[in-house]
C-alpha cells in the first residue's frame, strides 16, 4: 500500500483530535462535514436523516481516530465510514428485497451531465430511485466501486448488483427523457 503524506497542519489536527482535543475535532468536522453530508445525501433522500447519519459517522470517526494509520487519504477514510453508516442506516430502516434475474444485465452508464442545472436534475432523478437501486448506482458511478465490491458490501450476489445498476440506469434514462419532453412542451 502506498503511503500518502498528509499536510503537517492536518496531521497535527488529527493527533490533537486523537487526544480528545475538542477544538481539533471541531476543526476537522468543519473541514469535512459539507463533503460528508453530500456523500450521506447520495444514499439517504431525507436531508434530516442524512445529517443524523453524518453526525453518527463523525462520532465513529472520532471514536476510532486512533485506528487511522495515515496510510491513504484521511478524507477517504472518513468517506468510507460515511458510506458504511449510510448503508447501515438503510438496512435498519427497511428490509432488503433481492432479485436474481440475469435478463436485466447490460453495459455501463453512458449519459454525462455537464451543467450545474443538469447535475441538480440528475440528483433529483437519482433521489427518486428505490433505495436498492440508488445505493448500487451511487456505489458504482459516484464512488467507483466494482460490482464484486458492491456485492460483498451489501451481502448480495455480483449479478444482483449488476441487475440493480441496469435497472437504475434504465429508470434514470426514462425519467430523463420524460423530463426533457416536459421542458420542450413549455
């Protein structure tokens, strides 16, 4: 594993936060909370629940800060905790339904959205996906996970991950086409 050197100021903050220095913990929270809320928000539709999950994630971060070995990025370490917290939250809130149907497998996403308005529209469309589909879509497209990793993380088969991704992509494409038609009619 490649060791990435952390800026001295951040490293000092981490060391102080390990020693339960509240000011250092606050500074780390201020620095990373906007991005981590955005990550939680990708998985959890309701902003209030996303904030709750983010706060629980930061509790875990500060509780387990001594476990961080400065191998890899600190932000990546926090990000992983937030993703796991988001998935745990969703697991607790509802039962998962797994479907094994190979007929729904297909290629990867081809649509790219360039403007901020389109990104906002896409986020809204992604928010409308069912939790199972949204989680797989975010893990694959946004986080860059492979289907094998997603399957292991969600306790599903690799083919179920591919199926969910395919369904999410198809639903997003259909919703996007409907949205464009509505805009053209105005």
